[in-house]
């Protein structure tokens, strides 16, 4: 435990807690006090009210200092105007950590943000670490230490998941849903406006705790990107997968988030790229977050294969599973002929060997069918996870039969030797008895239902391990501005660029064209002319000395007529290209996460179809190959309609080189765009390049 | 009630039920008997066992005939080999309807299908209508008449949804999930292999019943397309929305479904097109099916607007709602300045006027905030539905507070005057007390959670009313085969086609080109030459008599050299086109649903990007416009990068004409394809056409 994390430790493993502003008239105070009682918190609880008197049936102190005992953590339920005074009292009492419940700070705009800074500075000066303001508190369930202002139910046994949420209400709903599913929570931390302690610090702390086996996050924004990345890597290194629900997928959310927390919502696709790099699983709903975190916390890889073997007591459910698995990118390998024969040997007459496998209603009469079916399915070497679809009812009046089923399933899982779990058919509340029964039978049970469990499984199986960030290239100390300078720079940085010769005279143009021995393109070369085509500054598909010479003269004449003041360097002569696939490659800079790169189909298509793949820079060749594979139009690279396939490796190398070239231009480069990057079976070439600078 | 539906009426509203094959050793028999007892079925229940004796504690008859009383419905729990004998007994006893539980029929392949036909024929001869085989039975909850072989819980009050499922187990799971959500079910019918009664007939029957207010379907296949369409239309006409979960979205499902029920899984996209035409809402999971059917049954349109006003007691939840609404195509109109001012007047200081609207935790202390906020939000004329996000807890110990909140919400909804509902934050089981409390407060409550409710709402708000099928055009009695014949035919049918002249001599070709006064294209005209380009049968961009004449000679020479036996009609002369957007239009014929049409971006893109929109034929112009809008690449039609926008109306008219032209060619036409259909601001033209015949 670093010194820095001690304030958080005081809040999450307190020996004594003070409720400051405690009063019988406050629903927050009543709930917080009742939570401590219900949990059976073993430390000391102090009630503080400036007027003293009896609060919640106990004597209240008039200040923390007046308590006269050591206080680890304080819950400040005082109006915003009295916070500074309250913090002075914390200092006097040597309190180490405090939760600030109050709203009315940065979420209201600039004035509120200034007040928030004052509070944070006062706390820093007082040596008090702060959670909040504008939060609901934090809870350590395993230590039975709730500092939380809304009613909680008692902790569940064998908890595995820590919840960290910037929104207190959403954190409460995540816990609520987890409780319904009987998914045990180790910690629940709402960080609110993060005047002092950021979400990254909480993740860092949780990574060091033994209890959480996975971390579920709800994020509005990330205020400390470098620390966030380090904390997530630390969690992974400690074997704790991180699953995140982050708002910002819609344009409109950016506005809502500003209204709510004064946050800057970063570019959403870049955040997804970051998640991929960090091995973080990103989900889209409260339900998915908890179902995924639960499975990820209990279904530990590495998995023996990417495939899933799924069995159910219903053919219809198997069909639904097949559709949903395809949607979720979960592989369901069809049985080999040998496996099919083996399955026939263990199944009832009415069953058809398949995956998903319908064991049919015959299993109702003969539960051992489930064991045999599951053990046999798992012999397939492609299988990494085995699943049975089955509901454990809430009532224990049926648990005799259910126990027989679960025992048979458990034996089948054990004989199969693969990672395994039972899922309910649809999302179903799990009773305490059902969870206990599953544990007694040695079965991992999720009430997430087939749909959510398959979605979760798809994400878990395809989550890549965190990747190291590559070394950024050395700064190039150049500032290419024109198309020509940009392409020349790209060429020097190892990106393939179409050959080009600058011709200053008609004779030079003709000579350059002859040397190319092919149809050529002529383009005006001028730093002052952005839109070359519009002023007649481009001529295509020229063959022969006369055509080239005439085009040279015409281009210069048109350029001078259109823009008499433009500085003209001459005319560029390049070979004319035809065929191939036009790609788009562009870099951008995110204020939070740094440089990123997008790849898509080029020409007008990139904007019309929005078919791009995004990653943070720098890239590896594998990253670039993966990006190409992600494009909806990836089939165009495979030699569509008789054309030979594009050289994907060469294309990937070109993309990596463009990314590195952008990085080498440093942080004042806004964007480096190559469009088109023309790719074919035997050649990849940048035909046009554009560098945009922040100046 | 038509005479035909009387057999189904006997099964769904029976006055007397016989359990045939009843025995204490069968879990099915035990469950079926116990269900009748638990429901308090008011008619007569007869137990039939060939050995007589005491079954389930009662005297059993040795046959239905031996019962000596009128029997409306029989549940046949006898082995497949004894079914014919059992049906003879039903005939003797004048039983009108029977459920066949047994498996071992068409789902096992050809032999099983033959056995199934024998059973169906025996039943028809005996005047007995059959449900099944390979099903779990059917239940009329409002009549307390369960004929169902798995344990059911007692009916819920105020049911609204009928469930029809081809899979018995899936039907049971749908009911199970509905029960957890306290969504009342009126009927549950599993149709199994549909040897006699098809799902269409059940829908038809339910459309005529007063109780169901919506119908939820699980389909593997549709065996009687015309009747299905009529039944769904009848349900809509009776004000009962139809929501369907149909498998077959994946390639693999087609195989699984064959293994399971011997079904033919039709083309999935055509089924989606059918749903759109019929006004059927298609969903993707068990959860979505029941959440959507529940909302559709209780949230009746027409709606005052397409927009949703959403409020919650959490800014974080509002942000999540914003993201999810965008994904689900639900509009959340931002408040106008006037509305924002009005909201400021009714909200707490810490709240920001917005939609979604965070009423903040202040509403905990002052529930009337919710009323004021909801009533004010609903004044926006764009709003059709108003929603509050709030969980009604399962336990009634908090119901005093909760009742105050719900009453305030209910008043806000009523004052707002728009369709409205409360949704839980995440998917949550609903207790009987919670449902009763919501009803007592006059609030429509769904435990489906924000995610599922927004998805459902998006589908409900965008579901179009069922559309009439247009009249099919008169048969054309033509069989165009060559490109030329196809384009000429399209032209006669009102589709715009590029001008073309057949030239048989060089002089004719030159004359035709001169008449066009533009660059021209020459193409070989021969019914025997499919791949014109490959044999050098096409020449592009020809200008001037010499170029045209030379190309004419060269094309003929190359064609004769490449295919000496080909019948050559001459050479087609057409103007050369450049620019515009290449579209693809193609028709196909689905064995179940008839002729359909797909529209996409043309060229190689249609196959690489799979960006197409599909509809059944015939089309209206509005259909065609809607198809264009659905394309991911629709932006390309809006004048991308400075080009003027495509004339969408002219394009839509061309698509309608192509569809009608395909229909007029009758059922032996496999496909009529136009690729490209070139569209620009001032011209839409078919450049190439292909008709494929089934011969």
C-alpha cells in the first residue's frame, strides 16, 4: 500500500466512522446510520451535530474534535456553504478521509467548479482525502463498512465484484441489480465529481485488495488518463478483469454529461480503442455490465479453445442460441463425425447430435443424460467453454429434482474438464437458496439468461490481453505542409508513396513522363493552392510528349489565371494508376488519450459509410491487420469479382508507417491524412497526403 | 366463430378434459393433473388408462368411450405407436380436440414425417382437431383451463398477452419470464410440429377473443403463409399488436431447425420485410419479446408525437438513456427555450432543464417535483410518450414512500396527457405487491428496465400500420432473356432505360452515334454471349465516326473469333454516361412469401458491403423512398462532396417500375436484376438488365 492510498484505505477499511451533520430529519443520515447497524459494522460510529443532543437515539458530539477519539472516516452531510468549516473540524480531529455528499459544485458550471476547487484545496491543506462531492458514498461489503446514504441490504456471501461508479445513483442501481442476481459485491464506490480522489486511484487500490475478482466501472469521463491506464493494467496484472459501461456513444450524451458533471466526454471510438489496448471489456447496459463482470470474475481463462459447447433441454432454445451466438461472435463448432457418433451413443433416440445440443425432454426422466452429453461435447478440442441452459427455481420445494439435475450437469462439466457454467433461459432473479444450491452442487450459475450470457461470453472470449504501448518514434522536427512535402515526408518515414517528379519546365515534364514509360498525371505544385482540381490544376491519363507538354502549359496558365498571387513550384509528374482498392488512413489527436488512427475504405465511401476502424498509436502490424479485418467492406480486399487479393501485409505495413510518421510530427500535428492509399495485389501507394497543424 | 375454429375452441375453452394415458408413473401426467387442480378448473376432468384402476387418487376409465360423458378436449400422453388406436377411441367418444405430446415425428426426418401424416389423416377422418405432436399443450388462463404437462403457477390478474410458440419449451420459458415480470398471460399455446392446427389458425382464433390485447409469437417456420398473413391482419384489425421472435437470422440456424422440426427456414430478410408490411414487431430475444408485447398491449397508440420525454432521479441514468435511445432510434427532443424556462420554474436549483431530465435527489424530499417535471415535459408537442425511471421494490415495507412517489408520477402523467409508463432502472423481477401498487396508483409499470423498454419503445413507435398488398400487375406474357430484351421490356413497363439502337452495319452504328451527339458505348448484341467484356464485346467512350466505326468492326470480329457459333444480332449503340450513383435493384422469389425486391448501392459494393434494403412486392413509391433511406450509404444520394443530390423521387419510381416488371413476368421468373441503375440529379437510367428464368 503506497502512502497515497492510505486515505482511501481509511475510507474503505475504517475502524471508526463519524456521520457529520447527523440528524433524525435527514433521510440520508437515517439511511447511513441504519446501514451501519444492519451490516453489523464492528468499529466505532460517532454522530456529529453542531447542536449536540440525541440523534438516532444516541448522544451526538458537537464536532469531530469534540469526539475525543481517533476517527478514520467521516461522512459529511452538511450544506455546501458549511463544508470549509466542517473540513477545519476534520483537521482538528485528524480525520484521514471524508465523503462529501452535497451537490451544487462542478455539475452546475463554472461557479460551482470554483467552489469545488476551494473545498479540494481546504481538504488538501487539512491532510484529508475526499470522495465526492455529489456522490452517495462508498461501501466495503467484506469489512461490513458501509458509508452510504441510501438503504442497502446485507452483504451476500462469497462476493467477487467491485463496483466503481462516477454516478452514485447508477452505482446504487448496479449494486441493486447485482443483488437481485445474487452476485456478491466486495466494494461499491461512487466517486461523484472527483474533486480529490479519481476513479483511477480507486481502481489502483482495488487492484491491491484480495477480495475483488473483477472490477465493474460506470464512467462519465476519465480525468487522469495516464493514471487510469496504469491502474487498469495493475488490475489486470492482479488477475482482475475490468468491465466498463461508459456513456458518450451518442452525440447527445456529450451535452447531457456537460449538464451533469461538467465533464468533457472524450471521443467515444477512441475510448473503445483504448479499451481494446488495455484488455478492458466495454459493454452497453447496466445488465450487461453486471452479467459480464460476474462471468468474468468466476470463469477464468486461459480457455482451452475459442469454441462454446452449449446444451439445453429444448430444441427451440438451441435455435435461439444459434442465432444469438452468431450475433455475439461466439463460435459453436459443429460436431466432427467422430463426435457425432459418440453423441449418438450417449443420447436418447429422439436427439440429434449437434452443437447447440438439444438433450430433449428425455433428460427430465434420466438426468444422467446431461452428464454424458456435456462430458462428450467437451471432448472436442476446439471447445473452451461448456454451458447448460437451465433455470434454478427460486422456491426450494422443487430442489430435490433440481439438485439431481445440477449434480448431473456438474459431473458432466467436471468430466469434460473445460471452463463451464449454467445459465438461465431468460434473465431471472436468483434467490439465495438457488445460489446456495448451485454452489453446493459445484456449478457456476448465472441468472443473466441466454442472451446476456452469450453476449458476455463473446466479449470475454474475444478480449485480448492488455498490450504494451509501443515506443513512440523520435520526433522528426519537420513541418510538412503541402501535399508534396507531406508525401515526401511519408516516403522518408517508410510509407510507400507514388513516384513523383517536380517539373519546372515543359521539357522537364516531358522527360519525366518519358522516364515513367506509362500514362501520367500532372498536378500543379503550390503551397498556396489547396483545391487543385477546381482551378484546373490536374490533368489525368496523359500519353505522349504532346499531350504531356500541352497539359503542362495549360495547368500553369490556368493556375496563374485563377490565383495570380500563388507561389508556384512547378508541376508534379506521376504515373497514372488504375484499379486497386482506395483506402483512407487518417490520424487524429484526442485531448485525453493522445494520438489515434482510423482506417477505412477511401474516396467518398469513408464519409458516406462511416466504415472505419480506430486504434490508438503507435500500431503494430498485427493491429493494422486486425483493423482491416474489422471493416464491413473487408471483402473488397480479398479480390472481389475476379481481381487478385490486395497484399494485406503490405497495406498493414503502410498503415503502421503512416501512424509512426504522424507520431514523429509531435503534438502540434492535428491530423495526417492519406486518401487514397491505393492498394492492390502487387502495390500499395499513397496517392495524396495532407498534414493539418495547430497553428 | 367459424366452424373451422370450433376444434380449437374446444381445446381452449373446454368444459371437460380427458387425460389419456394418465398414470402416477408419468411426470407429465402428474404435472397436467396438478395444473388443473391448482388453477381450479371448473369443468370435468377424466382420467383414462387402458388398465383402469386408481390414478392420481381417482378412478380411471379404460377409454374415452368408456367415460360415457361428453369430452371436449383430450391430452394424449401415449407412445407414438399407440396414437392411431387412441384417435379411434376419441372418435368413438366424439372428442373434438386433442393435444399430442409425443415426440418422434417429423422432427426426426422423412420416416417420422410419414408417421405424422398418418396420425393427421386418422384425426381428420375421426373429426378430431390436433395440436402437436411434439408440443407441451395449451392453456387458457382466463378460463382456468390448462392442458399443459409442466408445472404452472396460478394465473395472474388482469392478463393482457397471448403467447403462441411452435416450441413447447420456449413457450414455457416465455410464460415463465412473463410471470417473473408479473405480466399476465391470457393464453399459452404450443403448436409443436403442426400436423393439423398451424400457428396461423391459433392467431386467427386469438384475434377473435376479447382477452388478449397483444400476441407474442415464437416461430421456427410458417407453414401456411397466406393464412398467417390473414390472421396477423385480423389481429391488428382487432387492435392486438403482434410481436414475434423468429429464429433463422443465422446460417447455422437453418441447419439446427431442420434437425429440430424438419422445418424449412425461409429467407430471414424477407421475413423481416413481411413483418414490416404486416405491421408486426420483430424482436431478438425472449426478454425483448415479452417486454415489448407487454408495453404494446398496454401503451396504445396513436401517439401524439414520435418523441419521448424521459425523467429520472439520476443524471448518470439520463446519460445512459441518451446513449441507448440513439441506438434504439428513439427521439428525445431537446427542450425549446420556452420549455426550458418553464422547467426551470418547476425544478430544484440543482437541476438542469433537459430531456432526459434529471429531477435530482431533491425529488426524494419533495415528490411533487416529479409531477411538475413530467407535466411540464409533456407540454412539448413533439412528445408522444412520457416515461419515468423508477424501481418499485419487491418488499412492501417501503411502500408508504413508494406510494407517494408513484402518486406524484401518476398525477404528472395525467396532467401531461400523453401515453406514459414507469420503467425500472435495470431488468427487475416484479412482485405481486409491486404490480398491485402500480395499478392502485394508476401507473403502467414495466420491470423490463431502461434498456429493454427503450428498445421496445423504439420498435412500437416506429412500427408502421399494416399495409395493404397492392394489386399485382397483369402478366406480361413475355420472357425477355438477353440484356437487350430485358432492357426493352423494362422500358415498356415504365422503367427508365438508357437509349439504345441496334446497329447491324458499321454505317448504322455511326449514324446512331451521330444522332446521340455524345461519346458512345458499343456492346455486342447476342443471346448467346453472357460475358461481353471478357470476349472484347464492349467499347467505351467513343467519339467521332472513325472511332465508332472501327469499334463496330473490332467488336464483331472479336465476338466471331471468340464464339463462332453465337447468334449475333448486331451491336448496341448507347450514350456514354459518367457520374451519378450506381444503384443495384434485384428481385427474387421466396418459396414461402413470394416475390421480393432488394435495393442497394451498385457495382462491387452491393456484395462487399451487403448494404441492401429488402421488401416484398409490389412496392409503393413510399416503400421505395423508405428503402433508400435505410441504406447505410444513403448519404451518397444527398449530393456527396459537392455533387447535386440524386432525384430520389425519380429513383423511387424506377424501383417501383422494376418491381412491377418482375411481378408481371410471373412465377417462373427467378430474378430480375438491374445493375447499375445509374441515378443522378437529373436522370435515372437502367444501364444493364438481367432476367433469370426457372427452366
